[in-house]
C-alpha cells in the first residue's frame, strides 16, 4: 500500500516527540524484549518509582498474517487484552477489540471494553471507537488539503447525551520544517496551541511549542533541541516557561542494549530539592 494520509493523532507528532520523548524522570525502568521460536514476543518491564517497585509482562502473537493478539499482565493485578485484525475485510481497514479487567473490589468484571475501526488511504484517514462500559463514542478524520494535513476529533458521551471534548488540528510539512496548530475543548475548557519543528541538519533538530488556555491569561512555552553526537549517541534538552529544564542522554551501548539517562531541574526553586532523575534500559536479545 502506498503513502496514506496522516492520522489525526500524528498531526504535530514530530515536535511532540522532540519535546516529550526520552524525558522519563522520577523512575528507573528496565525493559527486555525477546521472541521465542514459536513466534511469541515477550516484553517484561520492571519500574521503580521512589521506593515502589512495579512490573508488567506483555506477550504478543500473530495468529495469522492479518490477526495479532496482545496480553499485558501487571503486578498490581491488571490485565489488558487486545486483538487486532489488519486488512481482513478490505485493504487499509484495521479492526481492534480491547478490554481491561476491573480493579479488585469492583462489581463489574471489566473496567473497559472497546471496539475500534480505523481506515487509512491516500485521500483520508478516519477512526472510530466505542467503549461499552464508559459509553464513550470517539471519532476522528484527517486528510491532506492543498499541502496541509488537517483533521478533527470528537468524543460523545452517550450516557450524558453531549459532546465531552472536541479538537481540530492542522500542520504544514516541508522537508526542513513542520508547523502546526491545534484547538482543543475539554469540558468547556478550550486551549489553543501551536508548534514548530526545524531540522537544522542531519544531526540537529529544534522545536518549540506554545499553549494558551483561553480561560486564563497564562501562556505555556516549551523550547527544546536534539543533537546526534554519533550513530549510537544522542543528547536532548528542553526548558519551559515555568523554569523547568530537562536533559537526556541516550546511547546504544551494545547491539542488544540501549540506555537513556534523564534529569529534570527546577531552575526557579533550586533549593527545594524537587529535581528528578531517571534511567531506562532497553534490552532486545
């Protein structure tokens, strides 16, 4: 299948990833990904936040070329199941069924049961889902128009009979930069945001994001950059309008292992000891 239209959630993603990924602070995390001889992929993950350890185990298996199943079991007793069928009915259509076990003490067996249908083509991309337990109906559509990727998204609460949230976004993509904007309303609280990503060179990227809640006079600003030291090592840094500065150092230390160190410093209140650090280790045998 050829190039498809940008899906709604990916509009503005390149700047969002630059300013959001690899800054996992306040925790130490180890992930291991392995694949057995019969095709089952296991990914155990252990996380320690403060003095609290937690973990989860993810198992994936392709029952057929077009049918994949996933199970996620957490140490807290959580259990999530997902079944995904790709191009089963027609080319470009993905059908997904997912559910999550209710927490201990809850009367219902499941906390959520979601059915999702997503279609992608060169002309447009659309997605709809319905959660039986939450009674939420979500829908979004996006399409390229005159060189601009545009999309709308909304969530309708069947129980209350009203729209819970809606959003519209657009981005203009060029080889060296991406400029985007978004309007979002959640429960009557509207936010207008815009972002700009610039690829200075093959080694350096810059990004800035501005968010303005329409009900408040405040304006939030984030500015960050990423630099590739060599083919195995990269560094990132960002600072926001609250004076919080974040940095990360990511290195592939072996063909199987990637390490990421992250730090967050509150430059306005240096003496408050609210600084955070994080370590993520990914092992793929």
